[in-house]
C-alpha cells in the first residue's frame, strides 16, 4: 500500500515525511498542486501546500486537487496533515479542507488525531495539551496568525466544519484496534462527521494507525502518519537510501522568521555561538538594496562551525510593538525579503539552508525553486534534513514550535559529521 499526505505547510510536510522515513519508507516531498506524475518510485508521497493561512476556498480547492492527484498516483490511504497544535482559526482551515475532501471522496466521516506525544502534544478526553498545558494556555494562545483560544477539539471542529464531532476516549483506545473501529462505526451511524480520538502515548497512535490503515481519508498530525506507517509494517522494508542523506560541507545559512516561544529560545541560544543579523524593519522599504546588504554581510561571516544567522524572530511584546508602529504587513514584507535574499545566496554558492518557521520555510523553498525533495537524516522528531533530487541543495525546514533549544547547533552538527 502507498501512503499519500497533504500537508498544510512546508514544515508540516517534512514533519510527516520524517516519521515515514523512520519506519523505512522511501518518501518524496513535493510542493504545490501537482500536474505531472511523481518522478520516481516511492512508498510515500507528501505534497506540501500553503493552505494553513490561505483563504478557505483556495485552501480547500488546492487540497482537493492534491487529493485527486494522489489517488491517481495509486495512494490507498491519504492523510490531511496539520500541525499537532491544531493551528487554525474559528473559521478554519482544518474544518473546511476536511469537509471538501470528504465531499469529494463521498465519505461519511473521518478521524481527527492531532497528537504527537514525542513533542508533548497529547489529547485527553478530547482536549489538546502542549507539554502539560491546555492548548489555549500554551504559547499558541499568542500565535500571530492562528491564536488558539480553546483546547477542546470537539468545540473547535464543530465551529469550523460541517456536521458534528464525536469522541473516542483513551479507555476505548486501550481496548485495542477492534474496539476503536467499532466505536468509530457507531459514531458514524449516529451522524457524526468527525471523530476525535484520544492519544497521549505512541502505543495509542499505533493502535489508531492500525484501526484506520485501510480508511481512504484520515486527518491528523505527524503522530498519525507514524502510526499508519507502523501499522502497514513498512518497517520491514529495506531502509531507504534517503535515510542516510545529510548535507555536505558547503556555505550554510540559518534563517529564522518564526516568533514562537520555542524559536525565540533557539535563536537566543544560537546567538551566543554565532554571528547574527537581526532584520531591521525600517529597511524593508527597499528589499533589493537591503537583501544585497545582508548577502554581503553573510559572505563576510561564513563559518563551517557556526554558520551565520539572519533572523526576524522577536518576542511577543516586541512583535506587538512592531505591528502597531508600521502601516504595512511586516510579516509579508519579511517573507519577501527572505525570498530576495535566498535567490541571491543561491547564486553566491550557498548550499545548506536551515529555516525556522512554516512561512519562512515556504518562502525559502519557493525562492530556491525547489518543488521535489528527498527526505533524509533526522535532526529531531519531526524535522529531517531534506535535499533536492540531484542532492545539490539541502534544507532543514523547522516548524516554529519544534526542536530543543540547541536545534540549530544539532542541525549543523550533521554537516560536521561529513567534514570530520
């Protein structure tokens, strides 16, 4: 069986792909709505969109188009993959995208499984916790694009989707695969379109993956991707060559645009080791000139041990201050800056790009004109190094909230392994 995944952003795609590769699957990651057939034989296909924060109609239409394409590529099970912190607003886009695909597929219901215990995201009686805190009391409550004001997944889904949402609690999950599937069928018969399933350890996800390994369409975070891969016994495959992929020695840059609490910690940690350039919002009026300035600075500070950092990362207080002081969309302008910058860095011979933040990763990937990626060496749970098919460019695409404080140093250490 072949797994297809529709990810709602670029880092979400590499997140899911990393767990599939961990189970021995060969995996290719593509970006955007696809037209041509997949360019190589593979066990799994991940397609990354930018649907998390797009208008709901576009997000839904693009996701349906990818669903159709994945079916054409022979994918038996297709997952709509969103973040394990359920990043959305009360209007969507998780609900609208799921509705659109269910309607296209002619299915009555599906599951909602955002759990990722290895990164502290756990669902208990339908409520999502982030490292022990209810979602709406975690750092996600202040997210600049998708602030989360409720931890209850049933209420969240009911607010943004068609139909109603039921619950399979952990007591049923712990009874095993048959009990979970029976409960799902009963809730579907009762008229529920969505079923939230508790999961707060890897065994729960393995059970859920086995229960839905033949269900044509499921939704959840990368923990569900991992559960599906385990259930399909893909760990029996020979380890894919992509597992060993890691970046070669070359000009490397760290680019951080996320303002999440965890990325702030990671940036502050790395600033104590490396030279860094903090984006000056006042200079965003002339992106070509400013990107030239940063390019020159980066070339003057390239280091194999601690590559230079360019960051727009600030804490929530500074972010609020910036938003109130400027009459343009600062976030959009910073993405444009990174697009200009990365195009110039590629021309200047930079080959390894470490990126923090979904929007930042999307801007970098598009600027590099990268649409097909092989998934390789794992840096931390949910974040692998990925490469272009010709292995000329390597990227680490990190979701804002993923990784330990020393994430950037750990990513760089995998480059150093090949130097020494």
